[in-house]
């Protein structure tokens, strides 16, 4: 019980330490790092007390604006209409839709190939090197190539005459989704494949002694062993998908958070827009990761990490009742 109480205590303590640390960083950023007047006052005070001439320079507001100005561009609409909730949601929704669709499609294809590689070994030997080569291509190199292919396809007469093809190649969402698929595919495929084939000889002999069928071995043993590694890969893919879309939008797009960041040096957009986009991207990544973690706890209530947390919470609740 004491151990459980200590676990919960340290979990809550680390949470509040993180909160306080973030608040301290934001306050320092607002009042010191991006505020030359306050730094001048500190420099004068130090010089007066110690006699040492001190010159502290704040970050340039052209590159690092105050947090209050970032919040302002997120919440209010400027005269040029390039700011405010509607402006950022217009771009953020494009990024989010490509990230989510690419996440699901890429991981579904990855799980399918992991299953095929588990049961068809010649297919694994033939395709695994090819997938490794594709995964080794840098994102900044493959994105412009895919964009050129997209523009070439969108200019074809068949694309203009087909509403589906025109929507697919005209908006650029398909290219961004494809980038996400390429990024999330390989890690998930490898993790799921390793989990499916991680059964040991004693485990297999036990299933045979119980006269288990191939389907029962797959469901009750292979899937059971693969789920923890699968969710570990999905957590990585959740954050990688948002990053991949952002890079694709940066290199070539007319909409999205990456597009806003690429336009940060223009006359219509500035550093506030870039930092606001970063805030939204981080929020999306954290929420995406949290969603996968919640699903993991629902699907894997038997996993050791979930069991340890439940024991800690139950122990803390029991201790509280005993104290009452």
C-alpha cells in the first residue's frame, strides 16, 4: 500500500513539476527573453550593485515574439484576416485530415504486410529489402518528387474529366496522405511482424498439446504477443504522422500549418504565425499520442504497464479509506 501511495505521489509530483516548469519558461520568455525593457532594468541594477557593466539583449521579436502576441494572433482577427481561430482552423483542418487518414491507411497496410510476411516467408525475403530502400529515402527528397508526379497527373485530361481524380490530385491532400503512409508504414510493419513471430517453442508446444487450430494459435497467441509492440509502433506513428504532413506542406502546398510556416518570412505572415502553427502542431501530436494511449489501455487491460497503474491507484484508494 505504501508503495502504491508513493507511485501515485511521484506521478502527481512529476506532473505538477512539469506544469510549473512550463509556466516558469513562459513567464521568463514573456518578461525577460523577449522584453528588452526588463533586461535593461536588470542590467542597470546589476551594474549599480556590483559595478560590473552588464548588457543583456532580448531575443528579436522578429524571430521570437512574446507568448502574449502568439496567443493574440491565435485568438483575434487582424485587418488582413490572416489570423484568428477561423484562419488557423482552415489550415489546421487540412493538416489534421491528412495526418489522420494517412495514419490509418499506412498502419492498416503495414499490419497487412506484417501478416503476409509472417506466413509467406518468400514474400518477406523479396519485399523487405525494397521497403527498407524506400524507408531510407529522405522525406525532403521524396516529397518534391511526389509533388511533381501529382502536378503531372492533375494536368492530364482524364483527371480534368473525372471529379474523383480531380479532387484527388487537385488539392494535394492525396500527396500529403501518401507521405504519411510512407513514414508510418515501415516502423509499424516491422514491430507487428516481430510481435507476431515472437512466440517461443514452449508456447507453441502448449498450443499443440491443447489441439489448438491455426486460427486459435493466431488469435490467442500471435495477436496476444504482437499487441504491445503494435501499440508501441502506433504511438510513434501518431506523432510522426503530424510531422510528415507538416514537412510535406512546407515543401509544396497552398494550405496547412506547414504552408503557414513556410510563408512566415513573407510580408503577410510573420514569426507569430510560425510560432502559433508550432503550438497547434505540438497540441495535435500530444492529443494524437494520448488517444492511442487511451485505446491501448482499453484494448490491453492485461498488459503489465496498465496493471501496475491500476494497482497503484487501487492501493492509494485503499490507503485513503483506511485513513478515514
